[in-house]
């Protein structure tokens, strides 16, 4: 999903009537959808809801054992561990991993009650509990909001690069011009034309579309930079 894409409307005509505003909104949505698809469907942060299951640590205790590492600090040796014993990873009852990329956490809700922002801290794709308590267990047999359940609402995805809002505005204007009968730069299905005895050769627009471009130089330069081989979507490793 394209979700949060910026739109620079400085180059767009003023929409004076409700009908014109609807037409402009449709053109904006179309421009965002086209650029999102042609750029490989890789940009845009969408709100999602996750129901994490925290990992419990072993009940074994002691200063030594698997997972402990000697560290010389302040003139003395100390035995330290990271995450649950036996694994030097961020794991345990005080941290959960959210499917990323994570943009920002909007709310954390425990049993239907929103948790104070001071109780948690986001670091990359990891959400830490920092108020002294552990993350609660997750009852996946009950709907969210019930006792024994908790949810994290956050934005997921890669942010749209700065300046792309200008390109969205440019493409929106071309769609509006095409709809209103004005001069539009979007390529048409014309390969040759002769005017006053001079012949011009034009590229077949189907070749442009097939290559994953729009025919608008300022937009196609950006598309070539972020999606040079015209991928349909980001590669996924399974």
C-alpha cells in the first residue's frame, strides 16, 4: 500500500469548486499509486497493529553459565549477559521485536487501556519496557482488548524520500491536464508526425510503459535512481 506519500500542490491550479476538488483528489491518488508502483512498491509507511508475544527467560539463576561473558570494567572483572541466558540477542520479557521497518509507535494498549509513553522505548524494530515491569503474556485465543491481550499500533515501511512530493505534484498536474483537455506531457500513441515538411519521430509510449517509466524526464530520473531495473516490488527472502 502507498499510504503516506507527500504531495506538493504549489504547481497545481486552485480548485475553486467541490467538483474540481474531487477531480484533483482523484488525480493525486492516481499519481501516488503510479509512482508507488513504478518505484517498486517500496516506499510508504502504513499504520499496522501487532500483537507481540514476549519471550520468557529460563528460570535458572546464577552468576556463571551459558550466555554470560567476562567484561573488565572499572578495574575489575564482571560477568554480564545480554538478552535471555544462552543467547546474546535482544530477547526476554522486557523486549519484543516488531515486524519492520518500524517508523514510529503510535499507541501501546494493554487489556484495552493505553499504556503511558514513558513506560516503553523504541529502538529500531525493538520495543523495550522501561518502567520496571515486564511485557505481559499474550492470549492469542482472545480478541484484542480483552484481559490477557495487548497490542502495539505503529507505522511500518520505508519513508518516502525527501522531495518526492514535488514529483507527485508534477504527475498530478499532467493527469489534470489530460482530463481537462489541456496540454499534457504524458506520451500518446504517436510514433511519427510531419509538420510543415519536417518529420518528427516519437517514441511509442508502450515502450516507455513497458520499461517502468512515465515519459516525464524529472520523474523518470528519480525512478531510474531508486528502481533501475524496474522491479515490481521489493525482493523478499523466505
